[in-house]
C-alpha cells in the first residue's frame, strides 16, 4: 500500500513548507489552496505562494503505538498539530526527543526528514517533521 | 411530498466473520429486510448500496451491482448505485433513498450497507482506514483516525479539565448495552479500569476507546406512505434528514474539538422535524473513538461545549437520554459501510418495541448520527413512531 512515489508531486511544497496567502483577505493556508475558503471567487488568481518560517507551537499531540506498515519502524512516534506563526495548522511528527518532553504549548521548528519508504520500489521520500526549540 | 417509512430491517451479526464473504453478508442482511417488510425482492424499484472501502480491502468495486445480482434481482433490472461518503456512507445512502422517495420517483427502495474488513491482515488495515483522511497532508505524515481522535482528546481534556475516566464511560456504556444485543461483536461488560489499563493505540486513547475491525451488513426497506397504506404494511417514520460537511483535514478546522458538521446537521434535523431536543428518546452516536461520544453529546445539542460529561449519569438505559442502546460502534461493532444503516436497524426495533432487554421504555423519537473520519461529514436523521 506504500506507493509513496505519487507524493512527489507535492515535494516542493513539502521541502520548502510552501503555502499560499490570499491577497484579498491576507489569510495564509497550508497545504496550498487555489481558492480561499473565506473569499471564494474574489480570491481566484490572488492566491500567492508563501514560504512558512517553520516556527510554531504545539496545539496538541499523541504518541502513536498502532501505525500503518510504513511507519512500523518509527513506533512509537509523536504526531502533533502545530499552529504555525503565520496562522495555519500543520499535522506532523515531532522527532529528536523523548515523548515525555512533548507538551501542549511548547515551541517547535520544522526539520526535514525521511518519511518512510515505498515497499515495492524502495523509493525514499522526504518531508517536514518538527523538533522542540 | 410523501412521508417516508421504514417497513423492514435486517442485519447480520457483527464481528470477525471469517466464514462469510462480502457478498454473503450483503445478501443475508438484504433478504432478512425483505422478509421483515413482507414484500418480494421484485417489488423493489431501486437499490442503494453503502460501502466505504471494499475497493481497497476486498479489491471489489461495483458493489451495488454485486449486491443486486446475488440478491437474485438481476433479471428485474432494478437500478442500483453505491453511495460512498467514507464512514458516513450508511447515513448518506439512507438520505439519498429518503430524498428519492420524497421526490416521488420511487415508492419502495432498499438501502443495504456492508463492509468486510477482515479480508486484509494486521497493520495493513490501519493504512486503509487512514485513506479516509487527507492522504497527502495527514496520513502521509503518520496520521491515523485513532491518532487524530487522540490529538483531539488530549486538547479537549486539557482545556476543559475533563478526567480521562469520563472518556472511558462512553465505552463502558456501549459494552453494557451490547451485552443485551445478540448481533453485537462484543457482548462482555467492561469497567472503567479495564479501559484505562488496555493497551495504548494512540495516547491517551487505548484499545478499549476504539471501535473494532468488523465485518457485517445491515439493510432497510423504505417506502412512501401511499405504498405502505395500500399494501397494509407497518413501519416507523423517517421524520427528518440532514447532512453537512466541514474541512476534510482536522488541521483546517476552526476548532479541533468541535464537530461543526454534526452541530449543523443536528440543528437542521431538529428544525425540520419540528420537535424539541427534549423529545428525543434515545441517541445512536458515531463513537468510533470514545472522545467522539462526549463531543457528539455537545455538538448534537444536548450539552454545552466541555460539559458533555455532565450527562454521563443519564446515558445508560433507563436514564433520561439513553445513548447507543445497540451497543454503539465500540461494542456492537463498526463495519464502516454498514454502520450508519445499522443505526436504523436499531431504531426500527426500538420504535416498534421489539428491542427486548435493551428496549428504551416509551421510545418516541431517536436521533441517529453517522460521521465520516474526524468530522468531515455528518448525517443526522430523526426517526419516530
Ligand atoms: Zn481570502
């Protein structure tokens, strides 16, 4: 079920944390959107790429013990919602720490790591994770 | 516009049914519903098949044609279509059938929901379940439905100082009711302590906070009031139907512990029914994870945000607001595409006074909530005598 190769399409957005900003209302979105959910048609053609700083705060988190096969070697891992300083929230893992150090409200920054591998092709895909400041 | 009635309902036992295939389950439930309705399969004018993941789990698509064929109605050439709205497929399929009868197009239709989840093994099923999330921006990063429910649970408990034990109470109540349901996957009673000591799935949620992997099928027959009267058939009424969507991904929602889709659908369902929420005699919730039981009590309109636990004394059979008399998703089981239809099976028994030991005394109206994923879709129905 791996098939990670198809995720290459979004690789630039993953590697650079590239979101979009609506020039009509100023709201920032990640993942990128073609249409602003607030401005609807007024936003068409006005959604511009914006690279996020990678800085954010832990909104909430879990320690995952039962995971799909391609994450089995990472178990248990910390998965969190990170409120980015530009506004959007991102789902990502928190790495390079003991799970007991993770708390709601702690500051984190994005790091780029191996995400897993495609079982059939052995293709390795990279993306964003987060580390405690 | 015609009133819409449920004139028959059938279901299989839920559980790990190794000896039964996807088609066996669908046919068993469908034939039971037809028998209960006292009609013939050739009377059906349309079939709605509800299923979530058979294309991946069983490598079988075109479920509606399969179900129609093996129910023996291929030669009646009745139209059939699959309705897919992830884990809300069942509620969504019933709603499509309800609207079709309301439109005047049909007088009698079947909705059959089926899922055969044990055809793949081990942790592969977690990957398939995670496909109902945003694949590229949630599950790609290691999110599973359980993990996102756990993230919601942790922040909810943090903000409202809700004790961990209160989540467990939702599962304990489900098991107590399922002990009286012969179709339930788990018929053993459990304690809060057992929930807290069960193995972690995604902290703070444990195995006993999570609905199981289930096989099963449920089917109901819907008919217009005219058809029901003409053929002197008995039934219960679908009083109202509503459906609402929200952002697919949890990270895009305004609040990670508000089921906005449920809140809106429930309000519409109550308004359309012309009843007050106090008129609701029982609830069937979509408690795929224990935390959702508390959130649903709030967002369906029965408690303020953060105060769902104040109702925990009232949710058992005999309380003022019985929850999941069927045993709910945790204990009756959660065969995804069948789950939403099976809520109607329970309501049919309850409103006809045929629920045996788990009968809600004097049941007049039931509210049924079927939800997709972490709340991207909610379907709410109110059913009555
Ligand atoms: Zn905008």
